[in-house]
C-alpha cells in the first residue's frame, strides 16, 4: 500500500527518525535571536538593524507554511521534502559566507522558509502508522520539534561564543544536508491523490478554516498557549539578569535547557489522546500554564522572599519554566493529533494551517512581552500568561466532545 507502514517496521523507530530530523531542521529558525548582537561588527550594522534578522527568519517560516507545505498534498512527498532541505543547506551555507547585510537577510529569510519542511514530515509520519498509534507518533515527533526549538538558542549562543556566528550556520547547513540524504534513503515514496492544481490548493485553505470547527478551536487554543510561551520566554532572560539571580549568558542558556525538559509530555499527551481522554488532557495542560505563571510570579517577583532565598527562587523559576512548557506542548500535541485525523487528503494543508495560525500567537506574545514587562514588571508578565491560559481553557470548554474521535 502506498505510504503504509510495513508490518515488520517498528513504530518507535519510525517516530524516532522523524523526531530527530525535525529537531535538527528547526535549529536555525530561532538562532538569529541570540546571534543578532554578533552580526553588528561583521556586517556593519547597528543593534536595531541586526534585530530584524530574527523577524526575517520567522517571516520566511510563515511564508513556507502557506506556500510550500501545501505542496505535500499534490507533489510526491519524499522528493519534495528532500529538495526543500537540500535548498536549505545551500542557503544556510550562503548565510555563513555572506559579506553584506542584504545577502545575509535574504539567506536567513530563505532558510526560515526551508525550515517549514518539518511540517511536511509530521503528516508523513502519520501516514505511515496505524490510526490507533498516531497520537503516540505525533507526540514523539513533536518532542523532537520542541526540543529543537528550545535548544536552538542556547546551543547557538554557546557555539558562537567559542567558534563564531558563521560556524553556527555552517553546522546548520551540514545538518540540513545530512537530514536530506537520510530521509531520501529512508522515506517511502508517497504520491498523494491530488484533486486540484497548486493554485486551487492554496485557495482551498480558507475553505478548510471555515469548514473545520476542530481546526479553528484547536488552533485558537494553541495560539493562546503560544502567547503565554512567548511572553514568558521573551521576558525571562531579562529577569534572570537582574537581582537576586544576576545570571550571565551561560547561566541563562542552562536555564533554557531546564525548560526544554518539558518535551517529555508530548508522547504522553499523544497516548492520552489515543486513549480517548483528550478533554481531560487539554484542561490539565491549560491549568499547568496557570500554575506555572503563579509559581514564576512568586519566585521572580520583587518581594523579600526571592532576595532572601535566591537559590530556591531560581529553582522555583526553573520548575515554572518546565511546567509552562509541559502545558504548551501538551495542548499542541493533543491539538495536532486531532487536526491530523480530520481529512487524510488535506493533511499537509491542515497541518500547515494549524501551525501557521498558532505561530501568530507566538509572535504576538513576543511583541507584547516588552511593553507588558516595562509597564507592569515581571508580575505583569506572569499575570498575562495566566490570563491567556484561562482564555484557552474557555475556548475548549464548548465543543470538546466534538473533538473526540
């Protein structure tokens, strides 16, 4: 059967291969956020101009979700994803050797677009396993994705500190090339039964948004969760630089790794969905974000206790980071499982829409973090995280029964 899993092929091995490749391919997406200050002397920029590169990376990713990922519903999937990753390797190499800000910006934008290839791999993994195992596989693949996202910044910062920012892009280019070669050798050929051309396919995406209430609800839920995620992670490095923590770059990088441990929940959430407990799992994910926000406010606020017990307060902040990631990743894994069960013929478009919509929440959260922190301080950031998590809880309160397969 075209794209079907061989009975002798272990589901765990399939999921692990996809998770590894997804985690490696997503690494360049967030690296410009920590590399921007290092670009100033080499590319002749000021700090404000260098700060545009993270935006270009995410803008390229969003464009890729809208224009490249839908191709998986009309083009042979193995050739498509390997071509995107091979082009990604070339443009990352171009970024590493760029001598001007214009060339570097174009390469970063193109690399972000190529990172969207990971959203073609997710539905490909779903096609290869039986329906009863799809939640577990999606959870495992999402663990790889979130691990790559959460480790991208600390790894890029540490590598650039020792080897320079150009070396970071060289390594990313090599990883893209290795992933392209590995996937070409390991992936089965999958030719979707296309019913429309590419233009018609892009036009059909708005129709999917209108016709699929589960997609709308789960995308809005994860959009709100990603707002909390970006609010917290954009503001927390600045809070950790201040008293009583006074952490430097290495310390903040290690702190980020504490949050990365939250990826363990993704396969668990997938199993929860497979067992028919989607509603309970979703509520638990949103409550976890609220609890984490309260803990972060208590440990990072301006009260006397954090200053009297800085080590315990820092440990509490790390636990809060871990728990908020548990909630965000849990909601995302449960939502992605449901979205990937909606319509097999439109799976790539549905996956791209789901991801693209909640990335808007991530961008809004990052943009709001500075003004909220400046006006209301750390406690204001934590309160905003809690508010959007409660909003997500209410979004899923109605119609949850319709989400269940």
